[in-house]
């Protein structure tokens, strides 16, 4: 069988702001309680960026950790993609700010906007560019300061989100074109713009001239999430020539513990096969998948040769999955 180029994850890193906001602090601000939040979401705490701490700062710190883990210098990076819905500025791309902060003067840097699915979109784009010969080593980062776009008087949304960043280093390696190869085996992405009003921000530079605040109809989002995620996960496994029984770990977007449980059931998997960090980090949008991945890498759960299934769904709607051999 002829050889193929695979994009292999060779390092992971994260950054979480120092400030931790427990549910009890939120309960003192809005009509909610720790019990209400935990029962409906599984969330117990979240991290909040400090004043003057920007998305690019979080992204750069996570990138440095990933580079250290990979044993790669920033000068070796050919491509930086930052997935974010909370960029530092309308333009230029936050990725270019990360590039500068890492001391890089060459390469390609741009952002991807697919909200909570952003990391999966960015990973897919980076993989395609590596396979097309646009570079050999890439930084893929999910970073968010969602606390800046929350309505802190809306208990239905402000309890759900937090700030953070996660990053991976991808490197081109030779594969055999088999499902036993190391690296990204298959990705599948989808979107459906008919559902804009279910999860969106009510502002923007081209409409209101303001940033706006996040708005969501939670019950409807939940229903779509379980169906869409289970379908795209099976689709992605099929594209890789694999099935749910081959999966060692599901690395999901950390939106809500009930969604994680419902999706696992649809695949016939136990929650013990799902990496769960939503209780500690809440929903960090594009950062949640790489945050969960790094957690499982560093605590030793993920082992050489494990098949990982990454998945996420976010506003748009956008959703996607990736099958990755560790």
C-alpha cells in the first residue's frame, strides 16, 4: 500500500486563568444555587480571565506548554491556527498576535470562527494543509475569554461558561494509509445556518457596532447536540474504517454533563470512556476539547496506540469529529 502523510499530535498544552469562580459566587449574584447548576450541567467551577488578560495571552501560554511537551522550538512552526469566538480585536487575527508573542517572523497565522466546534475545524484545516504540503509543523489552538460576552444577569447562560486555552502541536509523519497509523485518521465537519437563533451573540461590528452578549435556547440546543454529535462520531469512525468498539477515549466538547452522557449512550459507550472536565472548567467553547485532551494525556489515561474520538458542536450550528490514533 502506498504511503500517506499523517498529521500526528506530538505535544499538548493548556492555560487556565488564575481566578476560579465557584458556583457559590454566582449564586450570590443571580437567582441560582450550586445544587441547581450541578444537577443540570455538572459544572462546579470555572476560570475567569483577569482584567487586561486577553485571548492571545491565554493562547500563547497554552502554545508554549504544547511546544515544550513536543520538544519543538517556535521557530520550527510553519502554521498557527487559533480557533476563537472572542478575538482580541476585530482584526487582525489573534493568531498573528500569538505569532508575534512567540517571537516568530515567518509562517502562516490565521483564525477560525466556528465557536465551540472551532478546534475541530482548525484541526481539520491544519491537517489538510499539512497533507497538501503547506507546512510540516503546526500549532492548533482553541482559546476563549467567554466571560467578556456573557450577560451576568442571565442565569441560564452565565453559569455555563468559562475562560481558558488549549493547544496541540501537529507534525507531518509518514503513514501507511491504515487505521493503525498514528495521527489524524479522519475528520468530518458539518454546519446548518438555519439554527442561528438558538445560540448566538446579539451584536457584531457589521450589524450593531457592538460586541453583544451570548443568547441561547438551551433545551433546543441540547436536543440537536445529542443527535448531531452521535451521528458525526459514527460517520467519522466509518470514514476511518473503525467502529465505536475501537474507541479508547471520547474527548468531547465540555458543554454539559447530560449531553456527554446522552452522546455516549447513543454510541453504546459508558461514561467511563469519556474524558470529563466540565465540572472544573465549565464550557470554554473552542478551548474545551484541547483542555480535555491535555488533561487525559497528562494524567496517563491516554496511552500509545489509543484511538481517540474528538467531537464538538457549537453555534451556527456547527459540529464535527476527528478520529486520532495516539
